[in-house]
C-alpha cells in the first residue's frame, strides 16, 4: 500500500459525467481518494453520504473528494442519482489504480477467499505527496476525521 510521504501514483479515470479526470491536473489543490468495494451497499452508501454531507467543507478547504471503485460508470451514475451524491465517483474498471495504491487485496468472508477492494482513504497534498493514509477504514465518522486532517495540510 502507498504510504505517507510517497508520491501518489498519477492516473486518468472516467468520471460519472463521461469525461476523464487526471489526478495530477488537480494540483495544487489537495485530494481525498477514498477506495470502496461496491456501489449501493450499506457501508459504501453510508461512506458516500458522509463525504457528500461535508462536500462544501472540503471544497472550502481546497480539497477535492474522489471515490474510486471498480464499478462501471453506468452503475456509478445510478448510485449517484439514487442517493443524491455530490462527490465525484471514478471507475477503475480494470483495477489498475486499485493495484497501484495497494487496495486490491485478498479478502476472506465466511471462510471463502476472493479478491476485492480494501476500503482505504488517501489524503494527497498539493505537491502530489500522500499526506495521510487510512487503511481498513471504519465508515462511521470517517469523513469528518479526514476533513479535520485535510484542513491542516
């Protein structure tokens, strides 16, 4: 997994509006990248809603919030519309960005192993370096904690 102080791997991914977004193009602003397993599941929905509730605060701090999963743009669009999300969701359909950030991992559920996204968040400073990593995120209150740290970078 990418660590604090590392240069954040650059990428270009499709957004829900159909346009591409390149991470380095957001400099010198800060960026929150939160990786989540799947659209419209209870934990992922709660996380997206918490980031959405604080979207104006992140914007005031000069920090963009980007959610990344391997779901399709079409699925992201339905998820966004259903829950009124205002955070940008990116589709990493081939998993290359998830692999680059070290969040594509083997998971065990009910004794069965499979590959999936480990819920994790990366706060990237304006110079492109990772300012903070939250591995294995617990959703409740997470967005507020990230905002507190983001305001200090």
